[in-house]
C-alpha cells in the first residue's frame, strides 16, 4: 500500500499553556492605580523559556477589565477585579494529567500555592498599591482549562504562533493552509487558529468564516452592519434604579 500524501499541517504544535490567577481586590480601580491597558511583564529570558532552557514560567500578562469599564465604579464601588496570565512549561503539570477535578494530588495543590505566591509577588512589585488589598484569588491551571473548556493540554491560545505556523518571511508557514474556506463543501473554519491568537484573532476568524459562508447579499449586510456599529456604537444601558 502506497503511503498517502504528507499532512500539510505536520510539524505544527500546540501553544504553551497558561496559568491564570483571578483576583478580587478591595478598592476602586483609580484608588489602586490599575491601568486600563494590559501589562506584559517578562521574568527572564523569554527565548530561553521557549527553547526549553529557562525557568518554569515566563511572560506574564496583567489585565484589569474593571479599569476599562467606565460604568464599573458606579456599579461596584470599592471593588476591583483582575487577572494574571503566565506561560508555564507543559511538563510542569504533566504528573497530574488523568487526575479528577477536586480530587487532585496534594503536590498539585502545593504547586498551585507556589505559583500563586509568585504571581501575587509580581503583582505587588508592578502595582504596589495592591499590597494588602487582595480579598480573593484563585489559580486556574492547564488542567482547569482542559476540564472546563476542553482545550487540549490547557493551551488557551490554540496552536503555537511560531515560524512553523507563520513562515520565516521567505516561505509561507503551515498555517497558510488553515483558511475559513476548506476543500469540503459547506465546511468552514473559524477561530483563532485560522488567523491569529487571542480574542482579536478569534473574532476576526469568525467574521471571515461568515463572509465565506454567506452569499453576496449576506456579505453586504455583515460588513455594513459591522461598520455602522463601529462608527456609532450603541449607547450604554441606563443605570438601574434598583439598590
């Protein structure tokens, strides 16, 4: 039997998983000095981390959606929320694969506690006004992401966005084969792996899939509606009279 053609996506790998520390803080965003923009903090040599020669974590993102919402303080005075995402090496949680949610080994809980302490320390160094104001925290791990969202290996951002995927500037990468329209009639791909990682990649991938699936009239309605919404976004809802 002759071997089939090579898989055009062979060589692509999953992206690195994250841990996510969810935060509840005492104090308004302005009082705590929480930024409206995301913070990227590197805790070492990122190249060494991705090459497998660095530490167990690298590349932390701090995000505070409450600071981006102009209605937040009026709705939740004296409270703030945030999250910290940190890359972790896949093998860090490998010993605990196959264990059940809420029935993990004590070593797993100890690892979570260690990483939580590291991320809280990073938070306080970056934003000193948060020290002593963390009222709640909970760490989600790659196993958490697998259990609740079905992400293989806990890879929140899907396939790795690297040279294999996107090319080296001279030749296209393997991800060039991932497009909304496929060779199967009626089958379309959407989401972050069709274009780019993260929220923006997922949204744009969905729009392009819808564009491919719709007829000419549908496409016009799709993009006209999108442009109209961007030019004149809907007014925010009126504050509730309920106490």
